[in-house]
């Protein structure tokens, strides 16, 4: 039977992320939603932990990238606030894609600035994955790249690209036209401006307001072949996409755990007819089912992350990572909704964060 117990080092990192979530991220969640972004002070605090530079030391990073470690980190950040967690994850994924799929020259050019103590704080990455007609699944990618000489012509669209409008490093997933989905998935470093490329910031969002996002559209956009990360169908591109699925699943599990614990504590303190509402079966069963589903989703997440770390690749890795994300998204939505049900009318009042968590969870899809 698999053993998912974290190592001593991973547990220490998890505790660091948990402390950051409870002391810094959770208290700033509502304020960040009103601001529409993370505060510069919080960015600096997170950067000082080294959690946002899991890149080779040769470029100034803190070391190797491990999915299990970052699944634990993502859950703790999501427990603090899902929108701020996705703000951090969304920025991280641009350079992560370069680290996993890029050539050495591309890594040198793009990773070193993100690891620089002075300039790194001001830089944002982005990772354009999902499209208007699809989810966060590689099989749903329909945006195409057609080779023409020393260039590629890009067509299609992307949605919910976190930091898509202001990122200094934009990475997008495409499918090479005329090639099978398994062999044709590729990633490009996108220009800030190009003829036929439109970037439209998302406005009046229901949730994840603190993680500013944008939509992309591509109509015969010509980019240099050197903008491709590695080559089409490379294992690095697939590993980058599955790593993003794992991080999103971790954030969703953290949001579900936050909703579970908040609803549980509220049910213990709220009295009706002379006793805590937690003592009534109708409430107790809801909370128990939330806990059961969260454990199931978390086990799928840890399984996917451990397989990623062990070097599993191809269809098997895609399957377990996408399944973990799907289940985590389901529990993230259902747990936040159930928390509001437990709290009744109080769940919709902004004195409590649960209504914000519900909107954030809904916006994750």
C-alpha cells in the first residue's frame, strides 16, 4: 500500500506554508479581493520564504522542483485564501514551464530574472491552459500552431489566464496542427504584443478577484519557432501541464479544508433549542461527508504528485493528475456550498469568509 507520509523536510516546509497562510494570507483575503490583487508587502513576505523559486541553484533558485512538496504548499496556501493562492500559483507556472520544458538558453534567459532578489519581486509569470470550450485537460486543447518555415502561426483562444494581462513571461499551450494530441502538445513563450493577438482583462469576476486574469485570442499570430519551449510533444510540456493540475488540486483541497473547519467550529458554537447545532444529525452528517470527500480527493492528489516525482510520464501521468484535479474541484465547490448550508443565513454575510470562498471555488473551474 502506498505510503504518502511526508518526509521531515517536507513537513517542515508544510509548517512554514501553514504559518504563512494563517498569519499573513487568511487575514488579507477580504482586503485583497477588494484591491483585486495581492499586496506588494505580501509578495515580498512569500518570496523571502523561497517557496516561489523552486529552480536550479545555478540560476539563483532554491533547488529541485517536487510535486509532493508543492502539493502540500498549495493546500496550505489554499487554506489561507484560494484567490491569493492562485495568484501565487498562476505567477509561478510561467517560469516552471520554462524550467521543465525549455532549452538551456531559454532557462538562462527567463529563470534568472525570476530568481533575482531585486527584480524577482516585480515579475509575474502566466500559463495559458484552458480554453473557452474546454477544461484544464490536455485533450481539450484546440488552439493550434502551424509550422511555416522558421515561424509558427497560432490560432485559438485561452481563458482565465492568471496575470495574463500584466505578466512579463507568458507561456501558452497549443497543439501542432496535423499531429495527434499526444504528440502535438507544445508550449510557446508569447509576445506582449503581436498582430492578431488580443489580450482582454477579465472584469467583474464572481470569484478569484484577487487573482487578476485575462482572456487571449489568436488570429493568425506569427511567432518565431525559437519561441517554442523545447519541441512539440516533449515530456517537459506534459509535466508542466500536469504540475499545474496538481497545484490547482492542492489549492482546491485547501479551500475545502478551510470551509470544513470553519463550518465545524461554527456548528459547535451556534446553539439552537438549547444545544449546539453540531449535535443534530442533519448538521453532523453534512460535516462528516465533507471530511470524507476531502480525504478521498487528497489521496488522489498525493497519488498524482508522488507519480509525478517518481518520473511517471505520458498518458498515465495525465490521467492521474487530471482525475485528482477533477475530484478536488468537486469537493472545493461542494464543501464551500455545504459550509454555507451549515451556517444558514450567516453564511451569506461578509462578516464570515465562507461566501467569498464559495465564489472562489466556483471560479476555479
